[in-house]
């Protein structure tokens, strides 16, 4: 295992392979930063979630039968975005499965699934779920101060129903 002071040499050796294999470079940190602001979910955000809880109903066939298709199912939670007020040095440090609590009662009300620093906002943004069988119940939690608990710290979270940074039209993109 290379040491921290050897990472540049390892990167350069891997990048040199590009000449032989035409692999190119891919900015996964940049991609993650952009997708988190748009609330674009990945597999980790969907594990153990019913499609109706994960706001994916528009992808589901209304005519085909499949395991899990049950119109009687009542969601127990809703997928949301959260802006997290982390301490200095912790912007990239909210792991998935971090519990979200109400400050006034310490009641467990949700959890995170993934997080990153937004490329445009510079905020720590987490995706996750809040408990509630109805939209009104979930929105009722917005009236309370919520916090995420990880690394022995408690950071305030502000839930958002949609993305933190809404999509913009092509007219807003400068090339």
C-alpha cells in the first residue's frame, strides 16, 4: 500500500496507462458534487426503499405486474435533500446511515443515505429519508430543528423537498 507522500507517483503511473488503453480520466468527486445538488439518487440512496418512498413512481409501469407493486402500500418515509451545517474540516464527512433526530425530543425521525459538498453551493448536502406516512406528516417535521448525529457531533440539518440547486435551462449555461 503506497504511503500518502507517494500518491502523486501512483496517480501519474495510472495516468500513463491511458496512452496504452485510452481510458481517459473521470472526475468522480465532481460528478458526485453535481448530482448531490440536484438530488440525483444512486444505488446507496435506494437500498431498502420502496419505490413510492424514494419518489420513483414515474419510472414504474402502471400496467405490468412485478414483485413489490402494491397500490395498497403506504410509504413509511419520504426521500429528501438536507443542507447540513457541519463544523470546519467536516464538509465531506456525513456518512450514509447517519441518524437524523428532532432537537427538542431527541426522537429519531430519519437517516442519511449519501452526502457530498455541492459543487455550486459549497454546502454539505445529504440525501436521505424522513419518517412519515403522509407528505403532511413529513412537512410537519420541517417546523422542528433537526440534527444529524455522526462522529460524536450533532449538526443542524435543513430539509428540502426537492433539489438544493434546481436545474437550469440551457440558456443559463455559458460555454
